[in-house]
């Protein structure tokens, strides 16, 4: 190992590194950012090796949280962790010291996605004057939405908080440049559950974390102005994904860096000339709703994508209904459907029916009628039957997606 400066770490090509009990050989550096360097590494397989110099307790906590989440979250559209370890380098490794002590390292091995990230792909497509077709756009974006829905369905919800094209890794599926799989990465900014903003202390702490761990142009209005809401929820991811959908469609940022006023006023413009449908514009508009309570959840976004894919108008959702919050946590990633808890109705007071004489004709007619009713009653109630029809319909749509709109099984 060779240190290049305070907090910076550089590995030489061909150098062998031990991660837990796995020995890998460094191939080349493929990226860096903050206090981390990213390398290509190999043993029998090829991996991505992320090494972070831990200078503060906060950095240790972030690294531990990312490992915990990647160990727990198994989904086709989430990058897979292979191994990880913490260790303090020895003096022989010539690691630059700070205040007389070597910095601890966190090393994490991740699956290798050979296509780079989506932002790089978009730049390459733009250079060739190429665009996503509506079908490909829905398929690619739908994969990330499916991952986000899976995160939000955890109890409590996992909120990624750094959704952006550079965090969508590309796995090439075939020779077509716009035909590939996407995987969500970088969980260092993720939070578990809601973030309370009730007190000035809570707002100050939230502001510090937001500034350090999130990307400004993808922040939701309630992250820009912490007085707008009394808590931050999973809906911040929905806003960020609305910005991502805009960028994927038009190859430009929805909001520019430092544009807090534009975010707060929802001041964005759809390019006047584009080949997409009005429904795509409407979906972007819904996802970029200023009021987080009225913003759709990921289940609604995915159902809207299904409608766009099949050429149907976007479904109407009751954005003011309190039941919207209840959908998160019960999302069916295997069928793209939604399970609802059947409403429990309070029975109204009614007069007690008159008890029939078992020997009477009326009793015999009632017994015969009840027997037929029982035999004719389906095994599922009316809601479950409706859900199954929706489930089958969405499964048919997913088959048309040629497995690119990944489902969790």
C-alpha cells in the first residue's frame, strides 16, 4: 500500500489484499470519492474492491451500516456483497499516519457490474445522439423502482437517500447499448425508518447528515427546507427517482446543482420536442409533487409504469387517502401487486333473527339455501379474487418485459 496524502490510499496493480479470509489481487483503480478508493480485484472471479480510510467514528458507523444492509437486502436489482473486513494496517504497509497512528481501513468486496454506471451509459448514448425508447426507458427505470419498492417494504422502511444514475450499476445483457440490467449500489447514505424533525436539535442533526451524505440536485423539498414537515420519510426516494426518470428521458438534470429555490418551487421544464407520451410527463409530475403526503409511493409508480408500457392512461390514485401509507411494507415484489388489509367494518345494531323451529318448513328451506351457498362460495373472498386478477395481469406484463423489469423471488 502506498499513501498519497492525509486520508488517501492507493494500491498498486498486482498487489494482494486480504479481505476477511479471501485473498484478491488488485487489477486497477476504477474510481475514487470522499475517503474511498474503488478497485477492480480478482481471485477466481472478478470483484469490485472498495477501501475506505476510517478517520472518525461516524465513518465507521456508516461503513458498518452499509455492510449490515447489504447482508440483509437480497434482491436481483441490488448489488451483491461478497465479503468485507475492518483492519488497522501495519507500519510495513507504508500507510500514511495521522496524529501518529495509522488509520483503520474498511474493505468491502462487491459483485462486478461490467457496464459501469448508468450515467456513463447515458453520456455514451448522448454522444451517439441516441435515446432510450419508451419501452426501454420503462424497463430500465422499472428495475430500480422495483429495488426501491423492496427497500421501502422493509419494516421499518429502508430509505436509500442517494438515488441517482451514477449509483445504478449496469450489467450488460446483450449487444444493444440500451438493453441491460441495472443494480442499485452505495448504501452509505441510507437510513432506516423516518427521521424526526420535531425539535431544533433534530433538524440541526438532520441538516448535517443531509449535507454530508446526499446529492443536492436530487434532494426532495422537505430535505431542502426542514420546516416543511415534522419528519423525513421514504417519499424522499420517490422525489429523487422522479429526477432520475427525467434525466434518463431527456439526458439532462431536472434541477441543477445549487438550485434549492427551483426545487422548493418545483420549477423544472419538460423539453418541448421529445418522442415520449404525455403519460411519461404526468408520471414525472406526480413523482415531483412538493407535498410528500400527496406524492405517490413506489407501488403506485410501478403500476403507472405498467400502464405506460401497455399504452394505457395512468391510473388515478387517491393521493389524500391515509391508506396510502399502509401500502408500503406489504408490497408484493414477486407479482408487482399490492396486498391490502381488508377493511374491518363495525357491524350495525340489528334485531336478533327469530329462531326457527327445526321441524318447520322455513327451517328446512333455510338449511337447504345455506348448504348451496356454502358449496358455491369461492375459496377466496372478493378482494383476494380481484387481487389475483391484478396479479395475473401484471405477471403477463412482466413476461413482456423479457425479464429486464426484475422481480424478487
